[in-house]
C-alpha cells in the first residue's frame, strides 16, 4: 500500500542523480539522501523502538537472575517467565484487531505504558510468585500491543520494496539497545538492582508520551474514516453500521483462520523464537551456575548486538526481493550451532564465537522473515495478521517453562541441546511455509 507521506525516489546509488547530487557529495551527503528516502514517520518509530528497547534490555536479561536471587525456585521461575509470552498469545489478536479499527497509535501507547508500569512493580514484588507472574504478564503487553502495531505502522508508511530495509532499521535500533542496555543493566544490577526497574519504567512511559504527541497515525481504515468527511449518521443508522462492522470483522477472522500457510509459518516461528528466548531467560543463569563472570553474559549479548547492528541492513538490502523459504530455513542451522556451543563450550572466547555464529543466522533469517506477513496479508487485514504473529510467543512460553524444570532436573547443558533441536524443527516448518508463499507470489 502507499504511504500518505512522500517517499523520495532518489537513492544514494542512483547514477542519474546528476552533478552536485548526493552520490558525488561525499559520505555525509549520501547518508542524508538515504535518510530522506524514507518517510519521517519511519525514523520516529525507529527512535521510539530504540528508547523503549534500551529500558527493556537494561532489565529483561537480568530479570531471571534478580528473581532467582530473591528466592524464587527454578521451576517457579520458568512459570513466571512464561507469563509474558502468554500475555502476547492471549491478547495478540485483539491488539491487532484494535490497531486496524482504532489506529496504530492508541494500541502502541497502551502497550508500552502498561509495560512501564509493570517495570515499577518488579521493584516491590519481592519473591511473591503470583505477583511476579502478573507483572510479567503485563510486561508482555509490549510484545502484544506495541510491537505488532509498530510493525504494522512501518508497513503502512513504506512502499513494498522498502519494507525490508525499514524493518532492518527498526531491528538495528532494537539490537543497538540490546548491546548497550545490558551493559548499563549489569552495572545497575551490581550496584542497586531496583534502580534498573525505575529507569526502565520511566523510559517506557516517555515513549508512550512521544508516540501520542509526535508520531502520525497510519492505519488505513482510520485514515479512510477521517478522509470520508461525511456528516455524522443519525442514531437510527448506528446499529446498522455496527452490524456491518461486526460482519466485516467476522469475515476477516474466518479468512485468517483458513490461511494454512500463515499458520504453518507461525508454528515454525513459535519453535524458533521459543528457542531464541532461552538466551534472555536462561543463558545468564546457566553461565552463572557454571562459574562464568557476569561480564561474559553481557559480552555475549553485546556480540549479538554488534552483529545485528552492522549486519542487518546489508542482509536485508541483499534479500529484499529474494525468496523467503530457503533463507528462513537454512539460517536455523546457525542457530543450532550457536546453541550447541553454549551447551558444550565452557570458556569465554568460544562462548562469544557461538553467539557470533547464532547472530549471523539471526540477521540472515530476519532479512526475509520480516517480509513474510506484510507481503502475505491484505493491507486492510495487516494489523490483525501482525497481532496474530504474537502466537509465536506461545513457543517461548512453553519452551521457557520446560527449560526451568529441565535445568532443575538435568542441568543447563540439556536445555541448550534442546534449543538446538527446537530451532532446526522450526526452520524446517518455516522453509515449507515460505516456499508455499514464494510459489503463490
């Protein structure tokens, strides 16, 4: 779909841009031209993601360590960690529906503010398991409401051939935060663990205010209603309008439920991100129990950030019109190799190399995975589809819960061997779904 913003047609590599053009004006001019080639809203959304993610990654990688240190058992900890992805699964479709009906902005603001309030709550929850689970459930509203609506907004604002790059820029912002957020977090965690929760909560609330005041609305149905400029219907016509809206929503749900390729893709994503979530949920605990210093875990996360920041955009540009199936599937071989490295390599340098290998697989797969739903869904259903992508969090909920009991019974090595197998299974399903999509395209 087209954006309501004008997208510059001249790119930094356009040989016809003429004398004095950005291609001949040096690196700064080329960079300015590249920035100008995207709508302003893309950069606003990317900035919001960077700030929100900085706060999140100051806390989330150390949340399991914090709760375990407060006296929560490993089995109970797995159930608490599963609460956040359960929230995403439970409310993801609803959030997607609301982002189509009410707009991207309200859904983004509600999601990020609920997560911010949950961050404050962690500072006071102690070892009360049910309260920690409730807070982590609310914390999951970022993935349930904020991120699907943000992804839908990015798709709204960009033409189809630039979406891969726009998603790459958003992922670069997220992964840059994944680099410096944990470094800030480990310092706060060592000095005053609760301070990180307050800082993260404040950043989330600031992002909510920024979205409400600065970022433009982009939902097609909302903009269409605004542009209609028709007189307000009489009271007698409102029931008919509501009935038509319900019928339209029911038809949309039926269409999505019949979409077997989408659900096969989501099964693969559920397994893949279930395994990937173990890096945040359990790798820090495993390394600490294995005698590794805290900086090793922070360094592993920094390597992931470094690879994603510098590698994601080139990978996305290279694969922006490539087939989706093969890269989505084959990239999980690198996931499996990285997880096996975590399981069997016990010194810092091999552990960092394992993360490098896994991260290469991440940017390779993400370059095409971010394109699947925007290319697959009809524009008027994009928010609903994006909301339903949170079904993949079900995999994280199940895998994280199983990992807690498995680590308690058999140790952390078994957890990351399991992660390797789960990654390969997820990659196989994504290859099949991606190949079916490629054949239809």
